């Protein structure tokens, strides 16, 4: 991460150029990896993050609380926060959840593209009608541990179950507005408002197929050709997810150049932010880029481009106070509330 890379989206120079002083790294485990192997994969990724922090102590520091994020800013360091993406990584074991929390993980995306044994996914056929009883236990334990429950990727019913059970604010770490782009991962106006009503934060992702209905529709028409390319990439790079993503971005760029896919510009991010703010207010919207995890729109190819979001919101008449909330203040507020509730829950007598 120490040098400015020609590939990917995030490294220290580009975070600095973009004014990014805190960022969540997602410990993402593909749904094909299950059981103990999924847990091991997530901990391997956590170790890789820790190694980068060890290599670059003058620039990076691990942050597991609001206080530590603010302290990093005071020392001109980039705060690295951790989230687990895919609840299958805990292998149906609350002790593993606790181990992640002890290592600094502060949110978990309850599912990814497939249902877990205890929660339904937006990209999979319903198996449980939302959360199972164990799924409810997971959410309650996350509250006790001070981990934010992340509902990006879960089914609508699982979403409703989570916000009913959780005493702490709930986040959508990387989703967009379904009214603008009707993708399964995106949230309806009703769900965005429900999330906000419980103090949550809706983080807008930058992925082309969630920003643009035109791009999403064209992608479906290219499904067969894309699948062939994806399989060839998988055979070439195996488990190297970073390299496979970069190759996928190149395929997307090629399809755009040849007119098979439409160009999506960074201003679509502003459109989604503005729609969400009109629904939920500026206190409940944030940024969920999915850098190095998705295909970026033109003009927002990497972390150095983040100031464009400030410029775009200023052009719409947003106040500096509201913009500061969207750029990170709302996320810190939700984290702080989660921390407070965790202290309360741990002090309550056992039932």
C-alpha cells in the first residue's frame, strides 16, 4: 500500500490525495468458501491488514472506536477500520464472532450473495423467511460486542428482522437506491426510511450496476459472455480475488469502449446520495464506495477522486455541515451509539 499503484483503487498515496483519513477494510469471504475454511480465510485477511499497518506505521493505524479514529486524525494517520463481509465467516459460532470483535472488527455484513444457515440474502432464494432464531442471537451478540449489524446483501425480510431486534443503529455499508436502479442489493424508499428511523446510516456504493439502471439492464444482456470471461479469469488466477476483480474491471471497460455497456459517470453517486437525503435526511447517509470490490464509474476510479463528492454536493447547495456528516460524521455517530449501547448491555444482569 505504500506506493501509488497503476491498478486497483486504494493505496496510501491515493487515500492521502483524496483526503481520506478513515476507511473500512472489508474482510470478504466468497460464498463458495464455507465452514472452518471461511473463518480461516477471514482471519488470514485480517492478518494481511495488520501486516500493512506494521509496514506503514507512519501512515496507518488500526482503529476500533470513535476515539481511536479521531486520535488517528490528530496524528495525521489514516485510520483503518475492519468489517467482516459475509456472516458465513463465523461458521455459526458466536465465539468466533467474539474473536473478530476482540481483533477490532466493528461491523459484519450478515450475508453475501447466498443465504447463510441463519439469514436470507437478497441474491438468493429465501430459505428462512428472514432471520432464524440463531440469526437473532447473532444480532443481539453484535449489539453486546459493539459491532454494527450491516444489512447490505440481506433480503428485505431479514432487514426488517434486524432493525426490529437491534438496540443499536444498523448500517447498510454499501447499497444504492432501488428507485433509481432496481437491483436486488439496493434498498427501496421504504427500507431507507425505516433504517433512518432507527438511527441507522445508508452508505451509497459506487458500483456501476447498482448506480445505473441502463448499465444493469445491459449487463443482464451480456450475462453469457461475461460468464465465459469470468470463468477464464478464475482458471487463470484461482483464489487471487484482487487480480480477478482487476480483470473484471478491464472487461467492463472493454465492453464500455465497444458500446456493449453504457458509460456510467461519477455524478450518479451524487444522484443516489441526494435521493437518500431527501428521503431520510442528511443525518443518515454516508459513503460505501466498495473500492477494490466493484466496478467504478468514470471519474471515480479510485480513492483520490473522493473530493468530487464534496464538489458535487456543494453544487446542489448542501451545507458544509451536512457534507461533513455524509463524508463520515454519520458513520462515527452510529459507531459511537453502538459503543454506548454495548457498555449498557454488558452491565445488565444476565437473564
